[in-house]
C-alpha cells in the first residue's frame, strides 16, 4: 500500500524527573491532513534506545493509519494490500472463531493462486477464471478427494467479499461477482452421501449407548464422574445441542420448575488450552433459545449436578487432608494399607453441568478420544469404536459430537414433526440447513413408505 505523501514528521525524546524516557513521533493524518503525535514509554515497553522506540512508534502509526476507513489518500497496488485494508474493517465486526476459519481458507486455498504480491491491475476476468479452475483441481488434505461443494462455496464467497470491497472503493476495476465461477454438480453428491452417515436411527442409538455402557463396566476403577459420556450422548440425542452449547451449560441455565433449559452461550475450545477456553454468545441469533426438556433429560441434568457435587466434596476432603483410601502393595502378599489421598492441583471448582473430573467443561476432542481412541495416550486403550466393531460388525458409522445433532433432527423428521418446530428447537436460522438433514430419509422411514403404499387397494370389489 502506498500513501500519497510522507506522513511521518519530526520526533523527540523527553526524560521525566525519575529518569524515565518517552519518545514521541509526529505524523500527518493522510485523510484529515491533521498533524498528530504518538508516544511510547521506554520502561513500559522495555525499550533501550531512541531508534528502537521510533521503530515501534512507526509500526504502530502505520497500523493505525491502515485501520482507518481509506479514501483517496491511499493507493492499493497489490492483492496483499487489498486484503489488509479489507481485513481491518471486516474483522472488527465478527467473532474470533470466524476470523480464524476465514484466514485458514485464505491461506490454504486462495493465496496460493492469488499471492499477496499480485498487482491488483492483473485481477481480470481471465486471470480469475484460470485461477478458479486450479482451485477446483485441489484435493482435501485428509481424504485426498476433490474439494466438496460446501468448501468451494466458502472459498468463492471469501474471494468475492475481498475483491468486491476493493471494487466499491475503486481499488479493483471490475466486479468479481460477474465472473463465472461455477461449482461442478457432482461436488455436492459426495457430501450428500456422507451426510446420510452422519446420523443414527433408533436402533443404532441403542447400540451406541450399549457400547458406552460396556466401556464403563470394563474399567478397573469406577469412573470418578459417573458415566459422564453416556449422559452426554443421550442428552445430545434428546435435545440436538451443539457440543459448544453443551460445554457452556451451567446450573443457572436450568428452570426445573418450568422444565426449560436456556441456550444463550457457546464454548470455544478449538486449538486452545483449557485456560484459554472462551465463552461466546451463540452461533447465530436463532441459536439463542429456550429448550423444553423431557423427563429423561431432567433426570440426566440432576444426575450431572449430583456427580459434580460429589466431586467437589471429595476435592474439599483432599484439600483438608481428610480423605483416606485403601491401597495394595504390588509385591509380597499384597497386604492392604491406608493412605491420605493428596490434593489435585489440576482440579478447579466450576458450575459447568457436563464437566470432567478436573472441573473442566466437556469438549469435542476429549469426547473423540473416549469414542474413537484418538489422543496422545501412549497405552492402547479400548475405545467405544472398538466395542462397536466387536459387538455390532454392521455398525459402520463414524461418531462425532455433531452426529447427535443430526440424529435429533432426523428422528424428529421421521416422527413427522413440522420443520418449523425443528428449526426453532435446534436453533437453525436458515431453513436450508434443516432441510438438508430433513430430506435424508432413514431406512426406517423408507420402510414405512413402502408399507403404506402396499396397503393401498384400488381394485374395485
């Protein structure tokens, strides 16, 4: 990005009575022509020289200038400069999770074909069409299959968003939305087939819960938090929540008298350590909702509260040195002996409803380790997936936390619940999202259809 004049002016350094130094840099605002200054204290930023202070200040001033609403005083010369200007205005109004997702798309799929150093003057119809053809030839990293329709739509949308921003401000000389960027029809078929495998029918839910129950029964020591993941799976199947919504649930969200659960927050845990987990508002406005609870869901929530209270009481005993447990020596006659159970430094007292033995909220990666054996555990541990494979060889579906949301929607659809009611219950703002699942009729539904058709008798007596 080039600014049409040298906006940096003079600088000076002062020292206060305590000997602390502070450097100031004057500059001319390229939009208002107003002379301003910015200062930095050496001690606060651990600066050791005036040169270091000026480097810091000029970088801060440049960032501040870029983050302004750009006008005629700025000339955008490269695609990278266009991204920087667009990002400065766009990022201020969106969530951090959205920013991370979009930046990953940008780095992985757009910048290899639209590099930052690309002159915006070369952003013509032909260049875009050729680059789009190359993007269509990419393959997904995990599956090595061509990119699916949903991913391609996100890439196209982001590219158009950036370039249209430049088009409206005169940095780009044509509207990218007028360029033909078609997505092959067959790219949606693969996603449709995979989506059918994302939800379970009633019998498969029973198989899964039986396998989870068996895993808990085979543990040598009783689980400290009861059958946490059994409760989690059944609760999610019954209520269709996102795992982020479940993770953010706290006791104060439950109205036991009116049997209502308030969903108004989501837990962000992806790529973060526990201390950096973040509670955000729900994904969309429609996602904020009051959820009616059935008897079994109420029972599950009370069960979770009981286990959390037991764990809290146990940790208090440990902290006070009051908890004594019986142990056995690993040699000789294995005579029992008693010893005080030491306090757990990793435990923290929280109000999360679905929490682990350390008080942390359940998140998708801990569930996936329990279900599919993923994780860094050096010892091979039998997971639920292994049990399913042994007991139910025909059970071929891969289970994730989102499986239960799909399952909830499909079971309601199969029962004939109106689509509008389903949308409100699961917090969908776009009917298209619900319809995609609604239209994936299960095998049981198909059997009901053919049984109904077979019962029709049009032969006159």
